[in-house]
């Protein structure tokens, strides 16, 4: 399950009575955390991932390592696909190649960021 929602919209939804009723008296953030615990990854957007981590840490802290692993897998899968596209481009498609190479570098940085986030979170939870 992949969901994307802006922070303002999310906060408004959590405060919305209809939203709360749709979860049959389940704490909405906890329900969203449960949904997050089963998600298969998402586009590598840090804000969405951090939101999921927050709720996982709050309600399902044992599932955080799995979330990081799944996110890394999604980024790596996307990287492999883009690398293949880049390799198959004809030499004259310079701008397409530059665009793909830039995205590949962004994904490499996303993987480094995931490592740093996981390490930081582990340090915080140890204290």
C-alpha cells in the first residue's frame, strides 16, 4: 500500500470526525501506523517516510527495521530500472542520459540518508 498525503491534509484528516468514524473507534494515527507497518515501500520521498517512521515508532517500534529494509529495497529496485534505461539510451540522447544520471545520484544519496536515519533512530531509542 502506497499513500501520499501532505502534512496539512493529514492533520486535518486526523481531526476530522468522519475520518475518525471510518476507523470504527480506532485511534487514526495507530491505524495509519498499522497500515504503514504493512506497506511495500513508496517513492523515495523523505517526508512521507519520516511520517511513517514516526507512527511506527509510536505504535509498532519493532517493525521499524523492516520499514527501512523495505524502503531500501524500493530505492534499489528503482535504481536498477533507471540504470538499465540509461544503459539502453542511444548516445545522441545526451539530455535524457543526464537526467537519468542525476536521478541515480539522488537515489544513491537517498540510500545514504536511510542509513543515517536508521543509525540516528537507533541511537535515540537506546537512550
